[in-house]
C-alpha cells in the first residue's frame, strides 16, 4: 500500500497552507482567541465557498466536492500546522460524517448543503460529566411526546457547542428500540437549550456546556443501532484528528530545528551539540512514524477497510503521544523563551494536550485496540 499522497492531494495541501499563511497568521490566531465566537465567520464562509474545504467529503448532489477522508486529512494536517481557530473538526468532520453515515436522506438534503458552504456550523454533542466516549457515558434522555422528541439533561465538552447552528445530540431513548441510543438533530436556537462556553486549556479550540430542558429535536434515522452510528463517526473523527496532530507535531519540530540553527551558546549553534541533535532526531522519528500511522488510517477510512476501528485506535494513540512529545521538546529546545506567553510554543503544547484527550486518551484507545483485535481473533476462530 502506498502511504504517500497523490500529486492532487499534495497540491491541495500546498494551496491550503498558502491560504492559511495569508489569512491565519499567529497574530490572527491570538486575536480570535480573545473573541466571543473564537473564529472568523467571514473567513469560514470563504473557506467553504472559495476553497470548498468544508464540503470536501460531501457528495456533489449535496453541494460538496465528492472527495473523501484522505483529502479531509490533508486539510486537517495543514490546519494543525497553522493552529487555525475554526470549527472544522466539529462541523466538517463530526457533524458532516454523522449525516453521511446515517440513513436519513431528508436530513442530509436539509443540512449538508449549508454545512458544505460554510453557511451552517454543526457539531456532535456526546460527552457528559463522566467525560466518557462510550455508550455508558450517555445519560441525557429523549422522550417522545405527541409524535415529536424532547431532550432533557446536559452535555459537556461539546466542540464549538456555544456557536453551532446545528447540534447533533446523542441521547438515551429508553424506548427499547435498537440499543436505546439515538442521535437527534437540535437547532442551535431551540427553545429550552442553554449554551455556555467552558474555560479550557486550549483557547484555539472552543468547548461548551449545553443544558437541555424539554428541547424539541428530530431523531435521525440509522441503518442499525444508534451507538453503531456514533462509533463509526468517532473512529473517523479520531483518524482526522490524528492527521491534525501530525500537523501540530510537524510544525513544532520545524520550530525547534529553526531555533537550534540560530540560537548560539558558547560561540556555536545549539543545534551542533550532540544532546540537541539526539533530541531532535528522536522527535523526527516520532513525527514521521505518526505521519505513516495517520496516512494508513486515512486510507483505511477511504477504502471502508474492515480493520478501520482497530487502525483508528492505533493512529489516535500513537499520534497523540507523538504530538505531545514534539511540542514538549520544542519548548525544551527554546529554553526560557519557550515558556513565555509571547512565544507560540505554548499554544502548540496546549493544542497537543487537549487533542490527546479528545475522543479518548491513548490509554483508552490502546485498551480499545486490544479489545477490537481480540474480537477479531475470536471471530476468526469461530469462522475456522
């Protein structure tokens, strides 16, 4: 299998990198960190209309480009390098993937064109106080009343939850249908929905608490169990996040190498010292290994590989650790200046640490990987 991107995909990456360099430099990132919304809606619309980034994975019939997970991964990697302040992961990955993987054609027709153009921002609300990423963590309830659904409870750590126009909410139905888990479409300004931004370590990616008090919602139709849909979405989101982590780690390594060349100590560049050389070589090995893992996972997602669940957990665990290592060592190479607010190194470390926990930390995914491999082995034994 060829892990390298095609020439078209490489050109997409170059185009996105140039666009972000012009529109989202460090000064703009710091400005948006202090704004209520946390991103620039005008730029978000440009990304959707001029570049078509939000609609890359959306079929042409819904106003998208008809590409796939690999192209989304290319974009995510570049956004990671730039620390872009925008709801791309929540809207173009989580919400869009949920709609694409469900069986609700009407919902796709109604929502995907707006998500693809950037006119709408979507997100997926799953986690609650337990911060669990499995079905056992779902406590928010949905009850049917006069032919419609009402949601009651709350969600925590919802990506861009305070600004999303569409909130796809995972709830426990208690109706005995399928596995008792459903995914519901909620309008951002729905009656009974209260949204509050949460203070987080990473100011470049917003999270929110959502309180539901008999909030009207529409249930998405699924091909099978409700949690099966959510699990599929989380696997694909973990792969996309792994690609972004590669971008963060790669940029951190570049920053460290650049500084090691120009910072002099004892009359010579610090990059000439063996200890610094070894440190940077170790980081390079981790970054390139993470890139290979992320690219393989993107291809598995693209090709609907049955091994995707295991590969997604592997990539998420490895890329999370590599990203944290690269951003930590970047600060180490920079020394005292790397700890200051004025230097961007701490922003990359904060993104790395929060991304490490998003969709489950490395320990969770290694345990999940072991279970998934074990299940496959048992299935193979049964087939034999």
